[in-house]
């Protein structure tokens, strides 16, 4: 799958931080059962790669990717763990080279029009607006849609259950990213029914 196909596969990409490895597979199954197949497992915790490996092996319907890519060497490790796409908070020449050499489709973070143009020059047409709220949110996306028409965004950062539909209504938004599908208290309690219900509500946003 290319990055645009992945973005169109789910209206919301949950940003997942795994604190206990045993949470990974049941969480992924609950999200997929709720209609959310694209999962971004971040490297913010020590269990990131192990969680990706477990989900890739045990939840075949999940499209599992790696988030918080900030170092070039992380690309190869994530690909070997089973990630099929990557997400980074920003973009540097070293990250561009790592994405190319690893073959891992990358959704790089941008915040300004200049960063959008730089990413586009590097060959990226699918970008993460991050942090979306601080970057100007819906107003920024609508403003940038005029002069830069061939880029699609996944806004992340400040996107919530309450405002996700407003972001998805923008013509240059393919999906949104957020952590509200995986509340820490639900993860800690193993409340997979709640996760499943949140995923169902999120998957209905595109309808």
C-alpha cells in the first residue's frame, strides 16, 4: 500500500503508546473490530517495536505503522518488526534518506507552508500537519489548500472526538490522527469494550 491508500483506509489513525506489552494485541483487536484498521504505534515507550511485532504477527487485519520516527536507524528496525508505514514529527535530510533506503512509506510532519513546500520538493505529497492546533488547525488547512493543491494532510495534535469532523471536512484532509481512541485509563483497566466503542464512533466519522 502507498501512503495515500493507507490514509484513506481509516478516517482516524490512533496514536498509540504501549506501556505494557501485553496490551498491544488486545488493543489492536478491539480497534480493528470497531472499524479502525490503521494503527500508529509510537516509539515513545520502550515497548514500541515489540508491540508492532506482536500486532503484525497476531492481528492480520491491522495496518500497523510506526510513529515518532526521529532517528534514521529506526526505519530499518521498524520495517523488520513488521511496520508497513512510518510517521515522523518532522522531516530532515537524514530522515528522507532513511525512508528511501528502507522503502518504508513515510508520513512526515510539517507545520508551515515553507515546510510543506520543502517536503513536496523531497517527493512527499502526503503530510502530517503537526501540531495541528498550534499550526492553525482548520483555518490553516483551508488557507493552504489554495496555493498548494496537490498535498493531502493527516492533522494530528489537538484533534479530538469533538473537532475531528471539522478537520475531515477540509478538502485536503484524508484522515486525522489522535490519541482519544486509546485513553490511558481504558488501557490500564483492559476495557476493550470502551476502546471498541470509541473505534466504532471514529470509523463512522467518514460516513
